[in-house]
C-alpha cells in the first residue's frame, strides 16, 4: 500500500481553503477540507489514477479533481506519493507556486 505524504505547502493550501470558506460557513469549510483529504485515499491503492498535469507534462506529476479543486501530487517512488498543492481550478497553475522549494 502506498504512503500518502502531505507537503507543508499542501497543508497550508488546505488551511487557506478552510479560512476562505469559513468566512461564510465553518461547517462547509470543514466539509470541503474533509472531502479533499478523503479524495486522496484512492492513491493508496491506485497511485497513477490521476491524470498527468498538462502544464507540466511529467509522468510523475498528476492531479485528482474534486469539485472545483485540483489536488496535485507527485509519485515519489513505488511506495510513496506526495500531495504538493491543492487549489481552486480557476487559478492559473503556471503562475502558482506548486512546490515547497520553488
């Protein structure tokens, strides 16, 4: 079974999503973050299920779509994937800081 690691950037992304939605509803903010986290559990069994991110065209950088959000992950090795970013699909990924070290 594949281990899922959440980068600091992706954890901050979830916090920002929560904070933004919580301005109107803490209930829906929590529900959205939980849904996003739950979406990634499929990667434990099927790490290549996500489509290759078109902006990068790299086999190891993929994404899952959940509602209006893109969950970008990198296949690190055969036993581990790293969630690198979570953001609203309306944002331009080419201008977004995707990785912690960028």
